[in-house]
C-alpha cells in the first residue's frame, strides 16, 4: 500500500492535470472529475492489478468508467500511470486526439469500454465479471458510476443480474456528490436511502468518505474478501472538490475553467503557483 | 438563371447571417405554448439547460416535469400523461431518446397512437467536442420507419419555433430534431412553413438540391457557387421527412433531371434514403446523397467536423457536378 501522504500529493496533481487539460480543451466536465479523484487514485495506486505496458494483460483487474463524462480524471490517471504520453492530455477533445470527449476504447490505451451514454457501465462490468468467473479468471472488476446515473433503470437491471449470479468479483462505486445537471439529486429524482436500496438488491454496501484515501482503500480490500455478493461502495464526495468556486455548484458539471486567470485560480486553490501553461511542459511530478 | 424566390421571404443571407442554435427555437416555441395552450407540459431528463426547457422551468415551473436521467421511463410516462388529455413535450438529446427509448416510442407511443411530442436535441456531428457518443446521426432513419410518426428537421431557430408550435396542434406522435451549434438563421417569420410540404427556396432546372436542417444554408451557398459555373440549381428545404412531400420531389426530378440530397446525418435511411425510395419508383434520375458515410464521428470543432465528414457547401457542389456529368 502506498503511503497516504504520498497519495494525497498524487491526488493534488491529478486535480491539477484535470484543470489544465480542461482549460486547454475549452469544454468538458469539471465537477464529476474532481469529485472522483480519490476514488480513482486509491484504486489505481493501491488496488487495481494492471500493466500500462500491456493494457490487455489477461491477469489484470478491470476498471470501467460508466459515467463517461468524467473521463478527464481517467485520462489524467492513465497518463500518470504510463498508459500513454502525458502530452496527449493537452489534445483532449481536439480533432485527431486519442482522448475523445467521452472515452473510446479503440482510441485510448487503458480504456476498457466506450462510454458517454449513462447507465450502461454496470451491465458491461457485470458481463465482464460473469465472463471472468466462468473462465476461472480471478480478476476483479471495478465500475464507477455517478449518483444521478442511478436514475437509469438499466442500473437496477444489472443490480439484479449481478446478485443473481453471485458476482463477488464485481465492485461498483457510486460517486455520491448529490448533484446531477439539473440540480440536487434529491430534488430532481430522490435516491436516498441509496445504501438500503442496494442492500435490498442483495449487494454488500459500504458508505464511506470518498475523499478519504484510507477509507477508500479499506473498502476495496473488504470487497476482495467478500465471497458471495457483489459490492457497492457509496463514496460520499463533493462535486468540484478542491477548487473553491466549483465545489457543490451544479453549473460546473459540464464547464471547464477558462484559460488564463480562472484556471490559474483553480490551480491556486490546489496549492500550485506556477503559470498554468508551464504544467504542460513538465512531467507529472513537477510542482513548479 | 434562377434565383431565390421572392415568396420564400428569406433573409438576405449573402449579406451575412445571424447564427442561433435551433434548440433556441424549440425553447421559444415551448414558452409560447405554455402561454397559449393549457394542455402542454414539458418534460426533460436532466438536460434542461442544454435543451432550453430550463426556460419553461424558470417561467412556468408548474408545467415542467423532470424525470431525472431515465429516458425510457420518461417516454412511457409521457404516453401515460397523454392519455389523460395533456400534451407532453419530452426532451433530451437525440441519441438518448430516439435510440435509448426507441421501443417505448415504437410500441407504446406510435402503435398506440399516443399524442406525445419529442424534442430531440443535439442532432448532427456539429455537436462537436463531446464526440460521437453525443452526436446523434441516426434519428432520421430510426424515427421515420415508425408508422404514424411525423418527423421534422427544422433548418433554423425560426423554423424550429414554428414546428414546435405546430406540433401541439397535431394529434399524434411528432419528433423534432434540433442542433446544438449556432447555425445561420435564413428564414423569417413570413417564410412559408407547412408540415408535410417541402419549400422551394431557389429556382433552377439543372439540378435539385434537397436538404434539411442547417444544410439548407450550405445548399444555398453551394447554389450560388454553382451559378458562377453556369449551373442552375433548385434548392428545396425538405424540413418534413415524414410525411414526405412526394410531389415536390418528383416534380423537381422531372424538371431538373438530377438530384443531390444533403443532411447532417448518416447517409443510410435518412432524407437521401427517402428521396431515393421515391425517385427510383416514380422517376429515376442521377442522384447523390451528402451525409456521413457510415462511420461514427469524433471530437473536434463543429466546423472542422462538417468539413472532414463532407457536409459543407463545397461538398454539395462537388456532388452536383457528379450528377450533372451523369445526366448526358
Ligand atoms: C443516457 C444519458 N442521458 C443523459 C446524459 C447526459 N448527461 C451527462 S452527465 C449527466 C449528469 C450525470 O450526473 P451524475 O451521474 O450525478 O454524474 P456526476 O455528478 O458524477 O458528474 C447527464 C444527464 C447522458 N450522458 N446519458
Ligand atoms: Mg452526481
């Protein structure tokens, strides 16, 4: 297990890259990328068996991004892990990029499924989990969903399937930031008591602080010990986490920080002082 | 040489155009309906800002229903609402409605002849940087194969508003396709608009360019370029894909002897497909279809994508040259 202090620093840099990437792109999704940062960092640095040199390694664990709009956090993580060169991050959403506005598995190393239409990832992940199990492959499958995304009926269809087939190798993570596009999840389409719903569907459920790297890692480890049911981690988070003017603001769901002053302010909130464009020229560890 | 028809009452687009997204016309149409038709309710699936139904949510909150991110539910719920006498306008992006909820639209709504109106936003590749997952290129074939469906692809914001208001007056399912980007406003309040009737905007008898959506503007620009080369193109705004204005299309084929269609959508089964079905049975002429050639799009700016995937005025003019060469 990587030292928590170290992973906090990794998370800070991932958030930095998300902001720079989005500012450069001029469009894209800030809020749900920032809220999922620790979920992703604890998974990719502490838990997920993977080989950036060989993304299709048969013995890997699988990560499926169901809330495809949050791909900036996935791209930042994949680049930091070495799946592709860091400079690709600055081509996000531009013509001929390998980093499409929503993930495409045929263009980006490390992306298992194309996504962008919500409510399909849990079924895809469940299918992988079923396929691995049937073939005696011990790999685990992790899938990240939004909370608004839980509105989709297909999520609950997959919920039944995974429980029916005892997919104890399937771990869902719900980024519980209480915001979707039209506002607060409980005002638009209430979800609570969400944990009870998943329990009633036959899942093991953990409700934890999704920004606490230790709690996240512990939940993933508990999932690995489970020998019967699928697991759902409800990760309580703050949409836009780390950037003061984005936190808990529905309007920052699908907007990037503007180039210049605004992205500089976002980086400032994260504790970076170097000019924002300088981060494009240096490696992941450079902090200015 | 033909020219723009006086009675089309178009904007003098050669002097420059204002660019407005057609989804704005939908929003304005909905506001008008909320004021004037008490049966109307407006439904969305967590995309109120992008689809402009937020204008209704802000001004007439009692007429707005958010179903959350649950498009299949929303479509069937709208079917239920319609059976109580309300006229629901359900709204989300084209992919998530025409695709995701197609079976609800087919069996509950069209087969059951329910009075549900569908606003499909973000049609076309000009959706841009969000990429292929959000660029809806298939709604035209998906919707037009359904018996009882009316399918309109407005060319600009004005026409979108007219189509939206018309939809409430029509009994039965209607699908309206809108775009995300600002596109040239070429029509005016006075431009004739009748659902089911294609409008000839420019006279000409060497070739007919039949277009829908924002490509009508590209067709007009192509016609101007072609005129310099001595080619006299008729330009038709075929905003209603279903029911198709067969008379105007067959007449154009007879009088011009060659046809090019243009749409911001897959080439299979769309406007080009409709026109080809009609012409090969009634009056075959050389024909070409401008659209996306059986591939998914990619991220990029709207203009870059229209150019790369062959849907600008130059591409239309090039196809015109091809059919003209085939005429002799
Ligand atoms: C099927 C489908 N419907 C609608 C959308 C448009 N959309 C993209 S993100 C989003 C809101 C997602 O909210 P949530 O799941 O809570 O994500 P997060 O807060 O983590 O960003 C919506 C409605 C979509 N991508 N797919
Ligand atoms: Mg959310």
